[in-house]
C-alpha cells in the first residue's frame, strides 16, 4: 500500500524532500508508518517520536488505520515561549 507523507519544514529539510511516498503493509496504522520512517531515517527517530499526524485536516491518533494512496502530514509540535 502506498502512502504520501508531507513533512513539516524542519523534518523535510533533514530528509531533503517532501512529500515522500512510501510503501507500508496493508492495514498499517499511523504508528506503523512512523516506525517505518524511523527505520528509513534513523537520524530523525527522536524527532519523529513527538510528531502530530494530520489526515484530511484532522489530528489523528497513531492507531488510525491508513488507506492506499492516503496523504498524511507529520507536524512537529511547537511550544510557546515567554512574551
């Protein structure tokens, strides 16, 4: 099953491109996808642990099942600072 991944700017700069297209197993979840990316890009594994997944404009849990040719955005959370 093929999935398209849009990475936030910090992640895409580290990978060198976005979107990515990867093959995952049938019935794979968002968590499986993130684990697969950790294997493909081990230098990003700690940053991928905290990403937020978005599908069709909605934040989704890592247990969300993926469908073929779906697009998943992976966004690194941003924390605020003092004003």
